[in-house]
C-alpha cells in the first residue's frame, strides 16, 4: 500500500513498497538485541528501509488461525500512530459474516504536532465499510492493543477478529486512556504488552484469510503492531 504523507518541508513521503529479505537485527538502546526476540528478516528490512528503530513487537494470544501474514507497514520516520479506523462488514443475516476486514492507522509527527503523515494499511479484506476515525487525546500515541475475536463456530459461521481497541499514552509516560468500542461477536482478549517509554506504535502487520468463494470467509484474523523509538 502506498502512503500519503507530507513532511514539514512539504515534500511527499512515500511508503516503502518493496522490502528486501536480508538478515538484520535491531538493537535496543540498552544494547540488547531485539528486547523480545529476533525480528524476522523481512520485518527488519522494512523497518530499516523506513528508517525506524523497533523496540518491541506487540502481539496477542487470541487471534484467529486463518490466513497469511501481510508483511509490515511503517509510518514515515518521526511519525507515530495516534488514530485509526476499521473496515467492518455489517451483519449479513442469512449470509456469510466476516466482521473485521482491515485496520488503518493515522500517523502523526511528534508529541503534540498538528502535522500528519497520512495513513498506513498493511492489507485489507474485500468486504465492509470504513468506520469513523477515532483519535487519542492530544499529545498521546498508541502503546498497546487488544483484539475482540469470535472463537471457532464449528459448523457455524466463523468471523474471527471483530474489533481492535488501543491504549493511548504520552511518548515518555504518564496517564493512559483507551479508545474504541466493540464489534458484533466474541470477547476481547488480554491486552498486549506496552511500548517501552520513549517509544510508541509506528507500524502494523495483519493476518488475513483470502476470499474462500463458496467457503466460510473470516477476513482479518490477527494483528501485530511495532513500537519505535524513532
């Protein structure tokens, strides 16, 4: 996905379209290699190409099992996620429900800057409409998330992920607040870990099941988010 972004100089900032598969390890500021675990070569290459320093990979344990991972997308350097919208299919009645189909993050520069860096979208399912945009309070960015997921319905209609909520916090700490409501089916799982102080969510990756045609479609099943210090 291409990203519309405009920096302070007025020049367009283009998202990285192709990321080379190279083995790169990112080092946290304390000198340890990738505070959680080795980042895959594709993620590392994309982060390096976008000039981002990844401090933590945020994930949850209740994601759905279907589909393949999209590969990561990052906000331009210096930009962090402060708002989002969701692509959700309405209830289909007797039809096949898919619920959540995509997550779109709004990128903003700095802690209080009005300068926006457009939006990023790793991949989207083909059903649904975009919700209104939801934003953190001024001066806060996304630092944690949770997924609402419907469990396997057996012979019933599976939808997998239905909604995502985010926790907002100032880049260097302080109070937090949650944005987002809820989707149609399933419970919310536990919150992910939180971005370390001095970092915030700067990118995402999603797991989406492609169109099954005559099969049971679930669209978006799972997501990961990347914390960056710069």
